[in-house]
C-alpha cells in the first residue's frame, strides 16, 4: 500500500516494485497533479497514524483527535516504522525536506518528551533522524533528541562534547 504511494530510488521490501529513476522524480516534481496527489497520500498516511498536517506550506503537524487509538496501533505494530522511514525518505526525494523535519520532530517529541510512543523511540532515533537531508536540520534534531533523552549518558546518536557546545 504505502510502497506504491511513496516510491524511492532504492529497492524496498516489495521486490515487484521498481525503484524510481532520477528522471521519473524530476517528471513527478514538474507535475502539479502528481505533487498534489503525493500530498494527499501523505495526509492519508498521517491520519492513519493519528497525525494531521495543519499547514501544507510549512509541513507543521499536530495530533489528530483519534491520536490515542492510532498511537496504540503504532506502538503495537513495528512494521509501521519501516513505512514511516520510507515516507520520510520519499519526502526528501520529492523536495519536501521541510516536511521531513516536522515529522521527525513530531516523533521525537512523542517518544522522548511526551513518552506516548515508547515502541517507536528506537526507530525515531536510529532511522527517522538520519533521513533528514539537511546537515544543519539533522544536527538541530539530534541536539533536540539529546536534550530530551534520558539517561543522557546513554545517548549514542552524537558526540556528547559537540552536543554540549551546540549553538
């Protein structure tokens, strides 16, 4: 389902799905209709996960009204984490890096600050964070994760000396 909605330039779990070419990505980006469909598909998956895109321009997100029920699903079924990683990578491919940042920060907040998604925490730190294309934005998110990670001494996603001096 999400494999067809969120194509990548790499082979996924579905061996029948052909990886995208750079030319196909450029053609997608030039088509207003394709990009609108892509955003609709993104919104559909977000709603499935209990999240709402509140600003299409910025990519800002918030919990949906049914978030508690949907988060139970996210906590119970780890295959969702693979789909989320795929969605994040595809957002980067399609030129929606700013959407990536909001989605990763959303998951970091829910896992580390609000502690509502304990079973998503490892994926958020090990995979979601590192889909961010912008080195600067990735550093900001690693720092954000470090600030909220407990125990801080067990944080392995960045050098503590640099994190202490960040900004």
